[in-house]
C-alpha cells in the first residue's frame, strides 16, 4: 500500500489511498458499507486513488446545532439524543418524543443514545441497579418504536468509586441479563467516558460474548482520560469489538465537543484506520458545530454527496 498526497495534505490525513492496479483486487478496503470510488492518481503512473466515503454510515448527534437539517442536506444519518437525560423517558416524554419525531422526518438512518445520568451496571445499591435496568429498558422500548436497532450507552464506570475487580464482573453480569430478551438485530455499544484505558470494555464485551454487544469508541474522551495511550493505539485495541464511533475533538483538558479539526486528536487517521479495518462500524459527529465538521470531512474526502 502506498499513501499519496491529496488535497494538499499527506494522505494518512485524508480518505484517499493509492494502490497499484495489479494488486487492487487483493485489497479489502471496499465493502458494501464503505463506498470506494476509483480515480486516476496523477502523482504516480500506474497507480489509482481510492476515496473512502463513510457517508453511508455517518450520523450527526442531535446535540449538535441544526443537526437534523444538516443530516437532510448532506444525506447522512441522525443520532437521537433527546432521551440522554432520564426524565425525558417519562416526566417530559411528550415534549421529547415530539422533538425526536420532528428531527427524524425525511431521514432514513438512525442510532439512539441511551440515558446516562446516575446510571451504572455496577451499582452497589440494588435499588440503583433496578433503576439502571428500568431506564435502559425504557430507552430500548422507545427506540424500537422509532424503528432504530442500535443503542449507544455510557459504560457507567466511575474511577475511585468502582474498582476494576468489581466493575468488570458486575458489568458482565448486568449486560448478559439485559440482552436475554432482546432481538437478534439489536446492537448495544458501550462507550468509554471516564476509562483511562480500553481494556475494561474489551474484557466486558469479550466475556459477555454476544454479537449484540459492541464498543462505542470516543477518542475525545480517551484523549482526556487516557493521555498515556495514543488514540490510534486505543482504536487498534478495540477494533475487533467496535460497533460505533463518536467523533469530536478537544485540546486534552476538557470535553468541549469541538469541531473535528479543532483540537489535538488526529481524527482523519482514526477514520481512515477504522473505515478500512472495521467496515461495519458506524460513526456519529458529536461536535457542537457539526457544520464545520461536515465541511472538513468533505475536504478530506470522507463525505461525498
């Protein structure tokens, strides 16, 4: 494989890859999930450039400004976040349901973010554990009513409250029980938030050993909590278990949900790696300013309309 310069950038920072025409059929970059377009590469005779287009597995979180309209304008999906706060599941359900349904109009691809405030599968108090189970099942019922089958849930890990020796086995037990009555096409992705390494979520998913349980990788969270592990290294460790990716950026101190090009994380290299190595993983833009992020993705060749 040979990287080439594209759009005045070094190719590892874009969605364009070059291959010799004689060996292109042996590569596995192009799949039904990753739209690859082949164009001549004028920089090197006998080579072609593959443009990796993730548009058909990209979403915008509704926490982003003007998310629904941006999704419609750019023919990409939407991540429903109206129920991230648990009281929207009941106390404010009517307003939240109305907002979600309005956002979903004329969009045909969705993921669903579960509530997370005070919820954890490793709760020591059994009543809190019951509430956690109830809230996740409420979220499941709502997303099923919307025709959505992929749910993103925070792992619930809190450092200095739950030690690994407690959190890992309790999480394994909780998620095994939760998945018992869920349909085969359901997928739950556990998101890293306060973890300082990927190994806990990897172990949980491996031990649950259920195709419906995957990992949601958030490199902006890992960049704050796991400063000793570069985002690419973290990504490589979770790749076999990956179902979803939240993409936003920051400067390593606060979870500011910046645009993709506004921070210290090399988002382009992460997308290129994950798009190639895990063609089934989906993505959601979680930047407050999603418009700038979409523009940047287009410039890098990852979004093509």
